C-alpha cells in the first residue's frame, strides 16, 4: 500500500512540475512574453533576448531583389548566420545576384523556381505576384503571431492592407530618420585654401568648383581633374531639388503637381549642369561610371565636386586616403553643402517616404509561415531591431554589448574608431553581420529611446565633428514625401506610360547635360518635353495630383 501511495505521489509531483514548466513560458493571457507572438507549440528554452527557441529550426532562406555582389554578401552573412542558428535556432540566409532584380523576378515567376521568402518587392511586383497567387496573405498570420508587428506599425498598419483587408507584404525600412541622404559635395581642403567663399546659390557652387579645378587641373599622375562627376546611380529628381522642386514636381498653393519638364525651374536646372560640360568641367563619363570605376577616379583626386548620396564621397574619399596617404590630414575630405536657386523657397534634396522602401513577402512555397512571422515579429521589437541592425554583440568586432534582461551599450572601441574615422566597416561587418538580413524592421528612431536607429553609424551624429557639420549644412533639405506616394500597379493603364517616361528622362537628361551648346541644350530639353507629352505626361501629372490630394485628405 505504501509503495502505491509513494508511486501515486511521484506521478502527481511530476505532473505538477511539467505543467508548471509549460506555464512559465506564457503570461496570464496565454501569450508569449518574448516577442515571438502567440502559439509557441513545440518550443523549448528562452534565450538571452527573450526568444523562445523553436524545437525545430526555423528556416528563412530568402532572395533579396537588389543587384549586388554574391561573394560580398556571402562573406558578410556567414558569421551572423552561424550566430542566429546557434543562439536562436533560426537558419537565415540571403541570396543577392549581380543581375537586374526585375529580370530575375520575372524569370522566377515563369520558371516557378523561387524561394519561400523574397525581400525587396515593390508595389508593382506585389501586384504581379499576387495576381498569379504566388504570395500569401499575411494578415491572419500577423493577427495570430505578430503582436509586435502591429504595435510597431501602429496606426500606419492599416495603410499596408489592400481594399479587402489583406496584407501581402511586411514593410522594409519604414519610419522617419531625420538625416540627409542626397547632397552636394565639395573637396574641403581645396575649399579652405581658397578662403571658403560663401556658397548660397548654384552659381556660387559652380564658381567655387571652377576655381578649384583651375588651381588643381591635374592630379599627381597628370590626369585631368573635373569640377563635377556622377556615377550611374545619379537620381535626376534629387539633382534638381536645388531649384525648389520636390520629387521632380512643382507644387502650387492648391497642391496641384507639375512635372519639372513643364517648369522653368526644371529648364534652369538642366542648363546649369550643361554649363559644366560646355566648359570642360564635367566628367565625360558621368552618366556611365559604374560605382567602383567612379570610386577609383574619385580617390585618385580627379573630382572637386559631386551631387549624390553623402556617403559616396566619404567612401571614395577620406576613407580611402586615411589608409593610403602617409601625410593624410583630416581636412582632406569632402563635406556636404546645400544651396538653392534664387526664388526657390528652399532646396529639397532628401525625400523621406516613411511608408518604407519595399516589402518582404512569403510565397506559396513557405512550409512553416507561422514560424517565419514569429521571427519577423521579434525583429520588429526595438531590441530585435538592434540585433539585426548592429549584428552580433559581445565579440571583438561588435558594434554593441548586450546583457540578458535587456541591458545594452555601444562598444566603445568601435564607437571611438568610428568617430576617429578609423573604423574598418568591411572587416567589422563581416564579423558582426550588421544589416545583412533586413527583412522587416524600421530605419527610423527606435520607440524605446527615440534616438537610436538600425543604422549604426547614424547613432553618433552629435558626437561626430563632420557628421554634425553635414547636418548643420544640409539638415533643412530633408523633407517628408510619404503623401506623394503613388502606386503604379501592373493593371494601371498609366503604369507603362510612367515607365516609358522615366526611361526617356534617364537618357534625355544625359543628352541635355552633354549638349555641345546652350542652344542645343535648350532644343534637347524641349524635345524631351515634347516626347514625354506625347507619351502621356499630362495624364501622369493629373494622376499624381489626384493621389496626392487623397493622401493629404487622410491626414485631416
């Protein structure tokens, strides 16, 4: 009898312990407390980040629809892949190819050979894949497993749903980050040696660059220098923002939009750039330079000024010279400057679409979509964003330190190297994997402190002498453009017209800038405008205006 009682008590105690262990993983509402959403069936222990390790490895092998070097991507993701597999039991791998993403996506659709997850689909691609029933409606999954996705997106969550309440993709890079993207650049040491004359207008910028080239007509190897250069990534709409145009359009008091081809400001902008070419001051390869070739030309000290993303002149300028010039001094660099045309309210250079760049989708091949959503939900938490944005913590080449319970700090060694300009991004990011797996998290300020961001190097702008100077110079050129978002879906009859006009402008802008006389530039401008009008530019203006006004009305 005693043996039976003892056996019965053993069974009861064991049962209580099992139930107790199961209960500790959930809160009073039966929901996970670790940012992984509801329904943790089959999950085991909780890691230092509060993530419940799935009993079965979560696999997220995705294609990112961006053109890039596969070898560099593989090198950067290797260590972070292993870390996430070990610490999170999540097997995440990224594929990026050195081919045009639209071509690759179309080939995937035709062949049926595509992965479970695709990152980087724009609205047009979403429409295309949805029409062929190749991607999943994520709304039910987010409702059940994505509390942090909903919390992070807040009121904006509804803006990602279609008219039937379906969610076809999780946004990437959404949110507002108050830093410049696109600016004018100037060779700072050359500028200082000429007395740093005031630059307020395009004319001032032109004259300063012209004087620089006159004083530095060749580099040390006897190669010709140029006042201005671009690479193939030049964005026309940004380049003409100095004339008060936003996203390539002029807006009147009633919010009607006029394309720059139909404005005097647009005409003056292209003629301004043509002046550089006419006087031999424009790099003749400006519209065909691939980035690496342009970078070499830049670091070989053949360019005085640049119009483009701020980081390009850093990457091609002082970040190279610091390691190659034994006599390097910190003033040998490019600094970002702003100016505006006379009559312009301000220069509009860096539009901020808080809706996000594009989307991550789950295809119809996803075998365990709920597990993928759980992990994406984790990355939407501030700490999950830090992990994915800053990479592996607590190693020699970490950007940050992390302790169980949510305590974190920046790695002071990396921070000081960054501020001193000595940070070897290629080396450290190969070790820590920062931002290599950008699937769902924001680029804006994180909600728990409203100051840190997924971009590691943007966390210390107030401490960085040169970043602070950049913000002081061009901070007021940043503007929000979310309400100007227009979706040109595949079933929209204007989509083809819009694409044709954009392609026409790419070649037409280059032709105008490279015209052999001002009269020829004017003729080429008028010809470009006429061709765009024949395709349907007025229809595009009307449609954009209507959509813009609809979006503005939603704010009231």
